[in-house]
């Protein structure tokens, strides 16, 4: 092995970890709770700490060392960004602010940068994308715009390309649109393809090749357990992967290099779940029960100790 290859491998091993953190959510009340799991080991989640602000319908980005949670709904839309060190339990710290307050945005990450896309503030739907340099605290900066203003979609990334799938507007028009960006290069998104059906309130997980979208609402109050995947480097439409163990919306995804875990979600308008499911991202098939979050909740945000490269 060359010296350069050894250095790259060493850097990756030091940055990566096997931990996923679920933050905030809604339990019938707004939550600031953070839970964590060891993604390779099925079992119940453990308490991690608390966010600086209780909220739900927000998103997470990560550089594998630090996780950042942006935006969300507290009773009103927020522009707050918090951060944690993923390997160290404890309460979150304020990072900075998004360029404007909004909830329902989706996040994608590289080893350097996190991008928050879309969302809404009240009746104002957004196509805005903001980015942060994850290792450096401060306010977000404008990145560009999505091809379609929408909220409550899922974000997946292979570390180079970020992909946003699904979404809904304020008038409850659901979309199957998939957009993509190159995370290192600011600019507007480009159409990637479509999901197999219109849906929002979707969760997403990814490895270096594949992104998987799980669950959601296809229209009105009709929820689904569909899993479908894309090859992130290749434009095209999503393909069937399998199903989650429970039909639900607003499940949140965390992942390592091999496995994706979908946690929590909404079974009905007032019924929430603590269930976590897992999949092997490279292998199509139905999800398997992983364990439970520390409590039932929906619309959390997730960050992972791994960023695909």
C-alpha cells in the first residue's frame, strides 16, 4: 500500500464512527431529547443529551466528527443551528443561524460542508439552500435554490453529490421530484429523476454508492412503508428496495458504511412510534427490527458518525 493510500485510510478511520444520533422530535409535545445508537449492533437507544432548543421537522448534517442540527419548528419556524461532537455524549451547543427561519428542510453532507435545502416558514414555502462549513461555527451562507420549492423531503449523499427526494408544498401538493447538487460547488440544483410515487415526510440513508428513501406520506393522510433506492452517481428514477417493518411517516435515517437505520415516526395523526428498523444498504430487501428509541417520537433529525466518500 502506498504512503498516500495509508494516509487516506488512516484519516478515514479516525474520522468515521459507528454512532447515529437522533435529535428532538414531537411526542405530543416538542422535544429536545437526543438519543444515540451503535449502528452495527441492534438494540435500544441510549440518552445522549439535549438540544439547545426543543424542536421538530428539522434536519441534520455531519462531517463524521461533528453533527449539526438546523432549523425546525418550536411553535414557530426557527433558524437555530446546534452542534454536537458525535463521539461524546452531552448537550448541544449553538453553532449559528440559517439564512432564514424555516422548518421541514432536508440536509446533505460531505466531509467538509453541510447543505440545508427547502423548508417553509408559515405559509411561505422555500427553495432556498444554505451551507455551512461543519468544522467552523458561524452562520449559514446561501448555496443556491432547488428546482422546486418544497418541504419535508429526504436528503442523501455519497459525500460528493447531495440528492433531495420528494416533498410537499403548503397547499398539500405532493411531489416525486428528485434534485441533485455537487456539495463542494455552490449553485442551483438540477433534476435527477423521480421517486416511484409522490411522497413527503420521507427518511433517507446512504452509503458511497446508493441512497435509500423510506416511508412517508403519499397523499393526504395515506402513509407508506415503501423503501426505494437510487445510485447517487447516476441520474435516473428510484427503484424498489423493499419495505419498512411499520407503515409510517417522518422516520429519520442514520447510517454507517454498511447499514442504514430508520428511527421513530408517525403511525397516524396522533400515534407515534419508537421503532427503529435497519437495512443493509447494498442489498435490496425488507427492513428488520433494530430496537426502540428511548421514547416514542416523530419528526426527529439524525446525524451519523460516517460520511460516505
